[in-house]
C-alpha cells in the first residue's frame, strides 16, 4: 500500500491522512512524511544517498528550525587577502570580487578573484583564485549552476569585449569577443 501512496502528490497524501486511522498511520511512514515535509519546506531531495528517512527528516527539521530562529550553528569567515573593488557577484556558493592593479582607491577593476564557499557541514579550506585581464572591467557575472562560467565585460574606446572563463577548470572560453 505504501508503494501506491508514493505515486500521490504531497497534497493528496495529506488528504489521505484525514480519511481514516489506517491511512493516517500509513501516511505517517517516514518516506511519506519526508515527501510531505520536503513540499512544505520547498526543497529538493539532494541529500547524500544512503541516508535513511528518519535521518533525512531530522536534517530537514534542523534546517527549518535554523531558518525560523535565524540561529545558525556555524558560520564561515572568509578573509580577503587583496584590495577589492566595488565589483562583486555572489551566487551558487561562489563569491567573486573585483581586484585592482594597485591599492589606490581610484584604480578601476582589472581582474577578479573568486572563492567557492563551503557548506556548513564540511570543513574545507577556503582558497581564493583569481585572474587579471590587464584591461578595465565594467562588470562581471557568474553562471555557476547553469554553465560553470565567469563572464567579464570590458571596454576600450569604441569596442567592448566579453571574456568568459570556466569557474572550475579556469579555461578561457570566448576570450576577446568584440561586442558593438
């Protein structure tokens, strides 16, 4: 019967719980309860394989409690070992800051440095990676989940160039493409 209930939407599982005591008990099985809680919390099941549903429910409930009280157990401090500019982007667990050629405040952005932020469940050393284009950068953008890319828009007197790099392999893609 549980296998049949697994085909239902979380809303239908909740409706079945209200019909009788037998269905109420069946719908409180950990796998069905977890599906309902995932829908309620608007999350996807991206946990490590091999975790039981009791453990998944516990993790989900701890996550919701942390968001409800804004009481996070851990934080990650990231030191910035260079002089950043006001160019930045933050998306998909990656943090990018523009860098200057020198420490003078009026210097434009000539490069970018980025770091992949660790999840709170892992103890990973944060390491900055960077790239200096040697030309003034107007803006940067990240497309981490979609394409694993960093894009930098630069400008000369009459032309603008778009530099695109892979975030993980650091290979240049489409370097020097002129935009008119």
